[in-house]
C-alpha cells in the first residue's frame, strides 16, 4: 500500500445498492468506491466483512460482466 492510500472503515463509505435490487430480498450487493479501491458487500448482511478490489480490477470485472451480458442478449 502506498503512503497516499487511506484505509476506510465500512461506516465511512457511501454504499450504493444495485439498481436491479428489489425490496423482496434476494442476492444483492452494495458497492462503495473510494480513490484507491472499490468495496463490495452483501446487502442482506452488512455486518459481514466487505471485499476490496483495486479500481482497475473492478473496472475489468465490470467490462467482462457487461460483455457477457451483451452476448447473452443476442
């Protein structure tokens, strides 16, 4: 970790729930971005630890998921 990176506690982050999420429960995640990382947690149990990814890794995942989704829609 570089000296410019700052550790963030989950309570310090602004969490956003998936737009595909409903009030019915189910498998949903929340995402919080900060300058050095993207944090992901289970929206049903926010007390559990979150996963933390580098911003580039998260961008690669999102691009992969979007490409796969576009392929399925064909």
